[in-house]
């Protein structure tokens, strides 16, 4: 599904050479894999995840998604891929507080042009899948942290993505809710979804089928 060759990212600074966040990464992710990217803060984990999710561009090197060179994609192609191929789960949930849980899940479908009634039915089914059928009409402000993250997972699945990217998905959760969210991610992977998770927690990383350990912008192991 993913192949990266000498992937580099340099952020421009006032200094002459800028800041190298990624210093030449070579790796691949197979379809159906559950990979955890781990390492200390500032090692480049989130930068890499943003590139894999078409939110940022590498400065040099190649990122191949399903055999296609991402650098050749137009902005509209990248936007469409973000909506149709990739689901995102964020540490801070990123839910809209004025919307119900159901409408938060519906939103990506509406952006993609799904019929309104169809999106309601599908969003309700996704909330049931993550164990929140009875919370569809609740605002995120009325939900616990674990419930908010499960709504976030349901939203990430709205457009039937092939790839799920999770950035510290348990970072704002207590241990019990963290275990529940990890179990949900493992179930989704077992059903065939490719999952890439960024975490600094090695205990959580061990739940993945493969761990990519980063340090100072490089893959250490």
C-alpha cells in the first residue's frame, strides 16, 4: 500500500539550512498491516503521519501510495484521497461541539457528496459499531473522553477508508478507555483495515503487528 524512498522533510527557518524533521526514510507498509510508529517527542513521528495522510508534502524523496507517486497529485486529487481513502483519529478528538455525535460522523460523508438520508443511516450504523448507538444525539460535551474518541473512530470510518491513521489515539484517555480504543483499532485491523498508529507508549505499540522506531528524524529499528 505504502512505499517511502529516501523520504525527507525540511522546515524552512531563518537559519541557512532549515530544520530537517525527516532525514531520509525507507520503508513500506503492506495492505492489512497494523504498524505502530514510536519514538521520543520531536523525532518526526507526526510529520511522517501528516505526509502519509496527504496533509503535508515531503521536501524530497518519494512517497508511493498504491503504486502512485504522491508528488504528482494535484491539490484536488490529494483532497479527494484524504476524504475517500484515509481516515484520521486524533489525540484531541477534533469533534465539533455544536454538532451531535451522529452529525460529527456524517460530516465526511457530506463533504464527499453522500445523500443526506443515506449518511444518517450509515452514521447510525457506525456509532452502533463502536458501541455508542444510544449516544447519537449527544453533543461531544456530554460524552466522556473514551466516548469522544470512539465517535472519532466512527467518523474516521465514514467513507470506508483503506487506511486509518491514528495520532496518539489514547493520549488524552485514562488506562481503561485507552485499552478499549486499542481493542477497537485491533478489531478494525482484523477486519482488513490497514492501521498506522503514532504513539510514544511502547506498551501500546506492542499491540501492533510491527513497530517502526524513530529517533532524530531517522528510522532506528
